[in-house]
């Protein structure tokens, strides 16, 4: 009996100290302002700080949604297009949870877990998600969050900062960008803006007065193109404009390890001699979501060119009536790894690959519709370089192909 009691005590001690709760007396401060003195935290067996996800998200003004079917937590405007499959894993005896922000799933060697119905995530994961600095002063029972000074950007657009209006506060969009600070939001009223816009590394939201109103989007036009070239992060967003009529360059240029969100725009009637009439991407990983990409032209990638070293997400767009003289009327993939998801790719024309042209690339294609794309020589929907490329689709292929000329997919 005594021996059994000793074993019970030893097991109890091991369970208590395998993942100890640091207590309810920890104080949470955000930018020096006290949020709570009753923050429940955890420490893993290897000393990693775990924070309650919902408390941190609420302190930073982000909504959180639980997706029961896939054991996933969505933060902010996370899209249901990315829930994936259900997982059933455990870490230190607790169920593992996936954390998804916008279209990015956050992964770390220490996963998020559920303890007594609450989701706890590593401080480094939350820092990356929200673009904040998190400091743990264990000896003083303090957790400090700073929304300033994190140059890496987050996977969510910041809810903090000032709102600047064009033309009320500033006559031009570029002037507003030049005067803005990270976390600011620039709202542009309807008008035609004959400007070449450059984000200049700013982590800001640039949007029309109402990105959800097609009439406002049509009436808020940028004629000179938009450039991301200073490693802008995912807190940089372009939303709700008509980007049109640039005759000597791409409508939108994303280069130099930039990762902006490009959402709910109409990108049309842009022309470039070489690559990427609508959007040109090189060594960058933007999220291109819910845009209409229409009547753009180039030698490669009339609608979108995805160049070397790029990993963009291209999802829920309409890519239509774009042309290229050589490869990829809709999209051209060169030495890159895009995720191309749930797009309507229709009526694009090219020499090879009316819809998509793939050379030395590994695109992931799922849920797209290819309709009435035309290639002069081969690959009405998709042309793939067999030697250097891998076309990744689900089995069975869940993309739809209809009336593409001369054929749907060609491997050469």
C-alpha cells in the first residue's frame, strides 16, 4: 500500500512539472498599457513561453474563430479556403491546434495546444503573426508586447495607426505614403490618379473608400502602376483599386523579397514588352486574392508572371482575356513555386499555355476552372516543361477544364 502511494505521488509530481502553469499573477502590458494582471501562461518542458491566444488577439484588436472540423484557429480575416485536413496530434500530452492567419498557416517546432479548453501558442509564433515584439520578464511576472519596432512585419495587417485621406489630407497618393508610418491606413476617394505608386517599404494599408463596392473600385483608378520593392511585409496591403492603362510596364510590380497582400482590385489594360502585363513577381511571395485581372499583355505572362524564387499565393481571382506572344496568356511560372487556388482562368491566349505556362517551376493547382483558353501551338489550358517542372494537383485532379484549344494539358 505504501509503495503504491509513493508511485502515485511521484507520478503526480512528474505530471505537474512536465508543463507547469506559471500562475494567474502574470501582468500583460501592450505598449505600456496594462491589459490584465491575471494572465494565465504556460512554460513547456524546454522553457518555451506559451500565451493564451485569444487574450493576446483581443488585446491587439483581432477576432479569433475556432474551426472545429480541422482543429484550427483562424485569426483576423483568415479565409476558409485554407482549412486543410483535420489533425490529431499531441504535444506534451495536450491536443495540437493549427493557427491560420489570412492564407498563411503558422508552423513552429513547438505547436499551439489546447489546455482546459484554452488555446496556448508560443510567444514567437504570436510575434510573427501580429508583427509585434514580445518580451517575457519571468522574474517580475511580466509579459510586454510592443507594436513598434518589429521590422519583420506580421501575417496580419495591423489594426493600429492613423487614417490618412486622399485628397482631403494629401493631394496625391504618393505624398500620403511618404508621410505615413507603419500601421497607418490610407483611404483614397474616387478619382483618376495619374501616379506611379511606390510603397517604399511601408507596412501600411492603401485602399479605396469601399473595396466591396464595385462602382467605387471602378471609379478609383491608378494609371501609373504600383511597386513593392523594399521587402514590404504582409502588413502592406493594396485593396480596392482599378490599376489600369500602363503602356510601358506592369500594372503591379513585386520584387526583392516583398510579401504584400493584393486584394479586391481590378488590374486591366496594362502592357509590358517582356513579362507580367498585369502583375510581375520576382523573388517575392505576395498574396494575390480576389482580384480581376483583365486584358493585360506581355511576351511572357500576360496576366501574371511568377519569376525565380517566388512563392506567392494566387487565390480566388478572375484571370481573363489576357494575352502573351510566347508563354502563358493567363500566368507564366518560371523557376518558382506558386500556390494557384480556386481561380477562374478563362479566354486567355498565348503561343504556348493559353491559361498557364510552366518552365522550371513547381506550381500547386487546386480548384481552378480553365475555360476557353487558347494556345496557338500547344497547351490550351496548361503547358508544362516535362524535364524541369512538376505540376502538383490533387488526385484525382480537382481543377475543371472546358473547351480549351487545342488541348487541356500538354507536357513537353
